[in-house]
C-alpha cells in the first residue's frame, strides 16, 4: 500500500481532524492574539480549546485528535528484511 514504494508512513496526507486543529490555532492567533496586539493588557482565552495542549507548563500544538496512523495501523506496515525481522 502506501509504504510499498519505500515511502514513509509519516508522509501520509493530513486528515480532516488535523485541519480542524490547524484552523483552531490560526483562529486563536489571528482572532484573539493579533486583534489585541495594540492593547496594553490583553485578555486572552485559554489556548486549550483552540488547538493547543499543555504539557508540563508548556503549550504544544495538538496536531490531531486521531491516534497516530503508524501506531493505529500497524497492519499497513510491511518489513523488507531478508532474514529474521527485527522491526516487530
């Protein structure tokens, strides 16, 4: 399938939920952050509802709410080992 021609499974096209998270992050930045750029004291909503996730007091993009394809679809991966497989 996708990985049959030595293509990495990491290069699969983004999904609709990934697009949704990207749009949320863009709307947060454009609609909330930039709209208050000239205000001395900004009042921003929490980014956790706008495509961001907090880990150890740092904010990271929430890329998608779906599980990672390479973990969820192990049956799509095929090994090219000639001898005993070490990838399993």
